[in-house]
């Protein structure tokens, strides 16, 4: 199984258009220790032909152009066989509406995520211009689905929240946010992806033994935005457990048996983005890598 990190930033990307935090200023100035990043998405394949997107970011069009494996091979074509959504956040779903050019799409999502997208949403009609433009395949946490011959997907409930635009109207459900475990049946190797997780403790057992883990690296600390004067929300209010500290995800995974651990979905404010920063050195000492756009992962 092969995966390509299409985008490794959290919502807003890096740099973020309206942000002049130290990281955003430094990356705009062309610093060698920081790399710009697009918003969170990963492409996976078992056979090198059929690809599946994990989330559809607002940057999906340029992510596809930057990835030769995802280019069409005929006048109207795409090797993208399906799109798996882990929650309804705009940074994970807006890209769907950008893939509206009369290409049949298969979308895998839980019922809660699907309803949040499709119900009462006038823009969704752009994906309903002809019969069969979008086919929804229902994901149920804990139940495996075959994505393609030799590639199965096991979604699992991960602590999360409703997307911001549904917080006033929707009812929270355990299906609002899932993590994914992809398994290559030929090799038995497994790759896990969970880029929104409000707390690592409930999912560590589930992820034990996977060959590659791409995990929520949004914030270094609980009060990162508050300390930088950028907002009043703490990491947990946004359903992202921080990386650092005793209650952080690095500590939670310390003794888990996992082949390769990679933080992705990294917010522009997070000091682990800067190569050589004390926080980056700390995650590296704990055996973690930090994803970059275009990173290739073989599981
Ligand atoms: Zn996100
Ligand atoms: Zn910033």
C-alpha cells in the first residue's frame, strides 16, 4: 500500500491568508526551516492504479495537479476511485464541490457526515446534475468496507465534534468524526489516518500495531492560539488534543507499538513546523515525523 500526503496543514493552510503569527511571517519570508503546506488530505492506493482520497480539501485541485499519479490518462478520466470523508469540517469536505466537472464520484461517509453535507444544502445540487454523479457509500464505525480488491477500510469513532457550521442546528453523534484504518489484504499491512481527535487515550488501543499512523498534529499546546493572541479557543474546544505535555498525544502514544508515526494536519501556529525548533526536536526524539506536502509513505 502506498500513500501520498497531498496536504499536511490544518484548516486555513500554511501560511494562512489572514495570519501573521511568527510561523506565517517566517514562511512568507522564505525561511529555509519552514515549508508552506496545503490543507489536510491523503491519497492511498493498494495497486498503484486505483486511488482513494482521504478527505477532500479546499486545495484539492492544486493537490491533484501536484501529484502525477492522480492525473487523468484519457481525455475525461481520473484514477480517483473514491473519496473518504472523516468528518464534515469544511477543510475536509469543500474540495468535493470543486470536483463537480461531470465526473461520477463515490463518497464514503458516515450517515451523520453525509446528512450534514447533503441535507438542505443548495450548493450540494452541483453534485446532483445527473443521475449517479455522486454515489454515497455509508460508513459505519467498526464495520469494514472493501474500497477496491485488496484494500479494505475500517472506520472507527474518534472523539470529535460537529463541524462549526452545524453546531447550532445539529445534534452531536459518535459518527460525526471517524479515524480510518486501511488494510492491504495481500501484505496485511495497515495504515491509519486520524487527523481530528479530541483525545488520544480512547484510540491508542485501536491503533496499536499499525504499520503507519498519520495523526492529528494540529496544536502543540492547549493554549497556543490564546498565547499568540489569535483567539480564545483552546485546542480541546476545537476537538484537537495537543501534541505536547503530559496530556498530549505524544505522551499517549509513548509505549504504543506503531511502525511509523507521523503528525499531519498541523496548524500554522504549531512550533513543530519549524525544523530545529525545541518542539520539533522533542517530537523527533519521541520517534515522530512531521508530514510535508507530497510526502510518500509506503505501508
Ligand atoms: Zn481539519
Ligand atoms: Zn499563522
